[in-house]
């Protein structure tokens, strides 16, 4: 709905006064003009001194405003209007002609009054009444038109201000041009993006600012260079009338900001630290210590090796987030998950029109997206042999060329690769280049498999148990000692990923707070948990050496140990354990002290 900022006649008082004086000069009579609140805003003769006063209700002008029609009073003493006027006794007018000033929407804006103070003036008005009305109609239209113009001008000013506020709030640079691409206006963001002052754009042509710009109405972004330096993404929107360009809008974005946005979309700011890698085994601690030491350098190429499911990407992200590059992109790509014919374009990117089916806008490659940060190439052993020398060239020159392009682009990223394959054998079999292997294997990090560090299994299992209980909205569950013993004895060919899947499975199907070994999948039925061998002992010996109280104490200790390991040992966590076991806190403290678990 259009908002109409209607002004009153007082806002154009000077032009109304000029109109009143023009009427008085032509007709040789005095003139007064009142607005629709009966305030005198213009006058000639003796009424000029009374500009600003308000006429009384019930006067002839009040009647004209309410009825939106002209009225003439020739004989004052016979006029009903004059008899009802509060100023009738002091008024020395002998005749008057009032004509309404009407707006386009038929609102009465005020009245033009022609006044006779003597018989000659009255006779003149009476004898030329129709001609005077026609004259006053034109003058009133001019006054109304002037006010309408002021309204339109005010509305335009408001609209321009609103549009300016909107344009300046947009997070893109905006430049407005005429049909010849001469710059007419721009927002403050454009100046910030281009890092220039306003005078650098005023009276310039858009082609002077962007040296390799293409006039293209496809509304697609194009990569352009600024005459002042820097690369930008530009989208040109042309405005046409009758097939002729009448103006254009250029939307610009910093190329580096676009890359930042792209890596935000890729989820590359998912922060992982070394604290997220759980384990207390000596082998894992040694691996973590090495990873922490080499992460601070920020440049040397790292190869993370380990079986499937050991957490190679977790290590890669932790190295990145502990390095000087932590505030820059971490870009990951799995060399085995992308079809061979698409992998090159994913890595290198391409110019628009580089090949059939290519995106018309072109595409940024992972090398470019990772600039300044870290590029993680997972499953590097699956990199096609024909791409291996191209990757080697990128690592040697620290530059590359997009597919279909000619310009060599300088890049600076740290490369981390990962594999579960025997690259040394692949080198001997000529399925992996030896020169690339040595370039990638600068700092090898070997993650031990889970079966070699069984002491880490309870820590990882408890962590995943808490996570899935929260995710699946289940009360805090724990694994029974027998279940945990079986998990510790299992070989875990799928490593941590397999363990996580098993925990998720158990949380889903268990209806009890303590998860029994009976719920484990069939493949665990053949796993033997380590236990004392009583097969060679007689029953009498068992009875002699293991009293019921001793057996109950052992079970109680195992349960308490399991709860402390799962929930923790802070005061609030101990209170939670006591609540779940149905005992008071002081009893729990005595039992923990008794079993040396505090």
C-alpha cells in the first residue's frame, strides 16, 4: 500500500502568498487564503497583517471547506453565513467570493477568498462572477498542483532514503550505472570491498574499475580484476526498456570472502582438538604427542596412516586446529568417493565453458578453497595414477591452473593425507609414484588399531554411551562388567567406528539401565572374556576359598568401579551414582573408601 505524506498549504506558504498577490494585482481586489483548519496563510491589503490568525467556526469559509463548493456573498446583511459568524459585528467586508482548493483525491485543502470593501469592488465581482470563478479554478489547481509536487518530492526523498538504507544494509557491494555504464551511485559496502574512497568511483565508468569485465545479462557471477588491485566476483544486472539498456546494477563480492563462505558451507569450521581424541594407552599417547609437536609448524606435509575406522580425519582436523592455520579453511576430500573422471575438476576447479556439462559460472576447486589453510586428501592411495604427477606439480610449484584456464594461481596450504593402504607395496607395483610418495610421507603418523590398546576401549565405550543416551533420550545406561570384558577381548577389525556402531545398537535395543552381554550381536558370542579358570578346582575348594560375603564384595566393587568410571568422581557425580544405586551419599563414600575407589 502506498503511503501518502500529505502536506498542508502552510508548507508552501510563500508560493500561496505569491498566488494571492497575483490575483489581487489582476482583479484589483484584496485576497485572503485559509487552509482547511481556517488558518489564514496568505493575504493582501489590510489582511496581510493578520496572516497566522484562525478564522471562527461557522464562517463562510468553514461552509465552503465542508461542502467543497464555491460560495458568493453579495449582501452581507442577508447572508445566513454572516449571521452565524462570530466576527460579523466587527467585519467590514461588504461582499466575498470563496473558492475551494481541491486536491487530486478530492480533499479540500483550503479556500481562496476574493474580498470587496466598497461598492465598486462588489460590482466588479458580481458583474464578472463566472470569469473570476474560472480564473480562481486555475489558480487553485496551480496551488494544489504545487502542493502535490511537494508531496511527491517529499515521498521521493523518503523513498530514496529508504532505498539507500536498504542498499547500505546489503552485505554485497552495489554500484548503480546509467545506460553507458557510467557510475551514478554506490553503497558503502562497495567502497569497503574495493578498499577505495568515494572519489575513486565518482564519474568513472564501470569498465575503468573492472578491467576484464564482460557485459553479460545472464546474471551469472564473473571473476574480475580491479584496476586498483584484487580479484572480485561481479554479477551484472541490466535494466532494459523497449529492448534498450537504460541502467545497470553491479553486485560485487570479495573473491577471498567468497572462498571463506564456500568453506563455511562445506562445514570446514567444525572444530576438533586433541582433547577430543580419547585414550590413555602408551601407544596412543605417543602418537598424540608426535601429532601435537608437528602441528605447531603449520607447513610440513603429514601422512596419517591407520586401519579403517581408527580416526584418521579426526587426527587431521586436530592437527589443523592446533596449527597457525587454525583460523583458515580446513578442506577435506575423499579420493575414493569421487568418480575418477570428476576428481580432477574437484581438485583444480574449472573456468566457465571448460567442458561439456560444466557449470556456466565455473567452479572453485579444493586447492583454491584450501588456500591459507589445510587440504586433507583422505584415501590418497586411491588417487588415479594420471592425477599423481599433477598433484606432485602443485606441491612443487605451489601453484596450479584451473581446467580450461590459462592463468597460474598461486596457493599456500598445508597438505595432510591419509591412507589405510600399503603405499610402499603400491610403489613397488608401479600403482603409486615413488616421487609423490616421498613428497607426501614427510611426517608419517601411525594410529594404532583398537585391538592393540584394549585399555582405551572402556574410555571410548563410556564416552559413546553417554553421547547416544543423550541423542536417543535414554536415561544414563552403563555396560555390565561382563559386557565390557567381551568388548575388551574383541579384535575390532572396524576399530573405533565399529565400536561406536555397537554402542549405538546396544542403546537402541536395551530396556535396562545396565546393558547385559546377552544383547551383543551374534558375532560376539564366540568371544571369550578373560576370567579366572575354576575348571581345575573342586567345589569344596571354591567353598573354602570364596565365601558368599567375599563373592558379594567382589561384585559390589565391580559395580561401584563401573559406575565411577561411567559417571565420574566429582561430588555431584557421586550424588548421581548414589541416587541411581538407591543409597545415600555417605554410604557411597564409605564403600568407595573401603574398596580404594575414591
